[in-house]
C-alpha cells in the first residue's frame, strides 16, 4: 500500500452535501473499506499457508524462503 500525504487528503463535510452526493460518497467509502478488508484477509491467509503454489510451482514451503516470486509495488 502507498503512504499518503496527510496534507493532500480531502476533507468532506457530509452535512453540507446534498443527499445524492452524500449517498455516493458513502457508497465509495464502503466499497474502498470492503476491498481493504478482502485484501487483509487474503494476506492473512497467505501468511498462514504452509505451502504456496503458483501456476504449479511451489514458491514457499513452511520454514523456507520464497523462491521465484516477488511483489511489485509500483501501483
């Protein structure tokens, strides 16, 4: 995940918005939170895995380092 600059975060006042705008913002926030939860659960499952196989290649076995697998964080 990327680190965010807190100065650039946009502050929204829900009380000053119209109902359709408020509903849209709430839907977007819910979706982002849902995706973060799904990602966190996936990472937790990967951490708890004894063996990790990708495309038929075992890249991790319990108590061994990852082989042939790396994460790119350029998004």
